[in-house]
């Protein structure tokens, strides 16, 4: 079980940032293969963060931290070659737009360092594809 942090200032700063080369918002992780490509692209470019439990429109939707960590670790082990060194931070949120919530929500921040080696996506046919990040998009690199 990961330790839950409470840091309203960090959450507000996160919401003030824009998706880009080093940040991606995800409402939830439902396709391990898709999140693996984003993780690989971040590691191959500048490193960065994936904030899970926040929609692209910066709405905090909340998540089950343990479930999301499971999905990300599954993506890392099944689709990333070599796997990426990840760290996780789970934050409790009890406000939205400075209004208190009846029940707290949780967001997960996945920290992905810039790697000193290339990482590749393992395709179903066994081939490997390198991904990079340009602005807020993930692209295969030819």
C-alpha cells in the first residue's frame, strides 16, 4: 500500500500546468498498451509525469490508487522493453475549485525520469517500436 499524501498546493500547481512534453493527464488507465506508449515516450524524451484521476479538461475525477498502480506496473512489465524506473505519489484531494468535497478523491502521479537508454514498445508480433513525445502527443519514431 502506497502512502497517501495531502498537499493542496501541489495539486493546485499541477492543475495550473498544461499537458505537454512532460505532463499527461489521464482520467483512468483502461488500456495498458496505450499508457505504456506514453510512459516510453516520456522516458525517451525529457521524462515527466502522468497524473491519473484528472481529465484532459483538468477535472479531478478520482481513482482507486491500488488499481491504477497495478495497471501501470502491468503496462510496464508487459509492453516496455526494458521496463522503466517509475515512482508513484498518491494524493488525497478534498476540494474542487476551493469548495470542500463530501468525500475525498485520490489522484496518482506517476514520475518517469528521462532515461539514459532507449525504451521500446513490445508489439504483438514481437517487434519493438521506439516512441517519443512532441508537445502533448506521443509518436512512434522511425
